[in-house]
């Protein structure tokens, strides 16, 4: 408002409300078969509304035993009631709609709840080598919760590396350090060259790679290096090289990498390469330097002085020489690269194999990658068979080892010149539905199988004159967690206490109870263990509260973590343990929703160390509305 040279302003609050409103609250997630209460609050803002009718509806993912209720009102005010619902047997998004009617007015509230299994997806594979004219017959049944089961047949003239199973494992890996993000995306860069006729897979692969690139860009530090976790204050040199290697290959495949990332990453790598000095007490750092030099050469910015210094250094690990040879090859100096190596010896020293997220498989993959760059097909083929043998065994591999094994395999396939072989001809009969397939020499055919409940029959016949590798890959989510306890190299003790630190029975709690889950993890091995992941999932009826705001009040503190990832229904802690060391981790919880739930097992594992894990079994828990 204004009057000549005078100005002023005024405001007034205006209440806007409907005559009838309804509010519904529910857990953010729920598991198949779990039962929960659905609190409903009705707000009446008109005195002539004396009766309110409620109706609850849900889609195919949930079921309401009772779907309607009538409430009596004495005029304006609030009315509280609740419905009970049970989640169905399959996972998806449940939609709940509650409608309130009364006095000629109608109010609707709709919410969505994720129906998720507390268990990770599982992939099972069955492999078969089919000689010319050979037939493979097998039968199988779907496994896992309803809607989670799927199956596919993979066929190729290439040696089998169990690609489908391992790619699924990498993509669905629950943790997300920078190494794991890169490891999930790296093999996918080359997978489109193999899965040529799968448009849906190509689209999903492109989306996965773009998402990985976006996360990587957000994690680059001002220095140009990359840390293990978001917010890391110190760069990890091996991860920096590994990430740069991925970004270079992604850019060559047409993905957009910002010039800012390249410039800062190159500057960091060059500075680190120039400052590195050989240390006989830490010989394994030569591997780190050699990989850094290779990635710089691959990026078109070789640090020639540092490359020559490392070449003249004595007593470096064998892997350093392979990586340095790769650096010279990438720089166009194949003669120097060849002079560095004895290609008849493809072994590496056991004492250095586990440095920098490593393993024997990872080292073999790096050597295969180098031999491919040097165009040493004969020596590479021998090593390729060893790597494929490891990848087709039912054994544990870290994300880093799997990624190196897969993309070294794919890089070899990419480098092998096409031959004059005619396409392989395959006959497939699945549940008496027959089809004929033709597979090019460097193609991997993957076809989804539409399973039926119960037994499914599959017959594959190789009608060509060449060997064909066949694989049946099945996926599913187990309906229940394993209830057994395990201790291998780590020991875990789990306690539940109230806010006065007195023990309580967590299996039956009254709604509104605040309590703590205290987990103590001990390293029972004979050496330090790094990169440990502790996974604590809670039942849908429990809510996670921020312990950092309350720990001083309860007299208990968490040990330091390298990184903590808090989500709706779980908390991940990442840390290391010295020999005999124990760390304590605390969750402040609240029993928020009445119901009957399943508490998932608590799992702790060393992500890059085989057979180093511990599990505390889960079980049924109940949240009640009274003391009984």
C-alpha cells in the first residue's frame, strides 16, 4: 500500500481447511507375508458431520482382511482408528487408498509402500559345452519369491566366462564405494559388443554407465583424485587410476566425459607419478605407480621420464613390469614393452597379489589385458582359458577381481579378428516350444525363457560344425533369510537394550518403545582386515533414529567408521579392524508400527577378503499396542 511518499505492508493468516480430511500413515517398506497396522486419522471441521464411513483398498501387492468401518462423531474434532493389512508374496509397489465419507463430504488419502524382500537377489548358473551335433537336456523349477524368478539361455562360440551371472552380481552389489561403482560399470562398456541383438539390455546398460559416470564426477576432489567414499578427505591412488581407466574407455565408446574431469585427473596423476619414489620397504607401491603410468599413457599424456625411471628400477614385482609394458604399448613403443617381459612366465608373486584390492584372478586379468594390447594371441589364449576356468567355478570373487576378469575377457574378444567360420546353428526347445537360432562367431546370444510354475524342460542341440558354449542363468530372491550363525575371521555380538542400557526382549515390543541395537565386531584373525561392511536391516515396524543426536544422553558411543550409509530400513557401516580389535556400532530405534514382522539377519563381511565374514541370525518380531 502507498500514499504519496509513505509505504506500508500488512498480512493476515487465513485458515484454509476442508470439512472432512483423512490422514494415513504406514511403514516406508514392508516384506512379503508381513502384517502391519495402518493408522488412520479423520479430521472433522463441521458440526453437522455425525457419522464417517471409511473404506480401505489396496492393489495386488497387499490384502485387507477388513476393508470398511463406520465411526461416530460428536461434531468437530479428530477420530483415530486403524486397519490391518498383510503384504502379498511378491515384491513391488503397494498402493493403499483410504476413502472417508460423511455429511455429504468425501476425503481420500493414497499412499505407496515398497514391498521388498530383505534378501539380496541370487543368481544361479548351469554351464555346458556342446560339441558339434551334441544335445543338452535339463529341467528346472523357478526359485525365489513370487515375481522375482527369471531365467535366460546364453549361447556363444566363445569360451564361457559366465557373463550373465557375474554382470548381475556386479550390478546388484549392495555397497557403493567408488571401486564398486566402477567395477559394476566397466565390463558393461564392452558388453554391447557381445549382446548385439538385445535392445532392452543395451538400453539398460547405457543407463547404468551414465549413472556411474555421474556418480564419479560428483566424487572427484579438487586435487583431481578420487576417494573411496563420498566426502573422503584423501584420494585413493589405485582407485584414481582405476576410475580414470574406466572413464577413458567409456569416452572411446562415445560417452560424454567432461573436460574438467580429464584435466584435473591428468594433473593429479602426473603430479603423483613425478613424486613417486621406489621404497624397498613397500615394494608393492611399484604396482600403483605402474598402473598410474599406464592410465596416463592410455589417456594420451604419457609421463615418459617416470616410465623410464621405473623401467630401470630393479626388484619391482612382476605385475609392475606387466603394467609398465602396457604403458609403453599404449604409447606406441611395443619394442620396449616386449623387452620388459618374459611372456612365458605369467605368474605374479603371492605376497603382492592382494595389494590394492587384488587377487590372483585380478593379476591374471591384467596380464591378459597387456598381452591383448601387445597382440600376443597365443600366450593370451592360454591365460584366457585359465581366467574363464576361474569365472565358471562356483567360487567367491571380489568386485574388483570380477570386473578385471570380465573386461579383460571382453577386450580380448574385441581384439580377435573375425574369422571365416559360418554362424553356429542351434535348436532350442523350451517347454515344447521350438526355435532355431544363428550365432555369429563373436556374438553372445541371450534369450529370456518364460517359465511356468513347477518343472520346466529345456533342450539345446548344436546343429553346427563348431563348439558352442551354453549357459542357463536363473535369478530369484530367496523367500526367507538364513537363520544360522556364522563366524569366519570375524566375531559379532548383538545386544538390545533400553535407553537405560538395560537388556530387553526385542522380539516383542510395545509400540512407542525407544531402544538401542548394539553390535560389536571383533577381528579374530591374525592380521589387519580392511574394507569391512556391516549391514544392519531392521523390520518395517521399527524406525531408525539419528544416534548422533542422542548418544551423549545414553552413555554409549559408536566407534569411528570410514563411511556410514543410512537408509529407510537399513544402515551400512564401512570400517577396518586391526588384529584382535573390536568396534562398536549403535542404532537408536523406535517401535513405531504395530504388526508382525521378520527381522533380517545382520551381516558383516570383508569385501575384498575371502572367507572373512560373520552373520547373526534374524527371526520373527512383534510390535504390540499394549503391555500384554
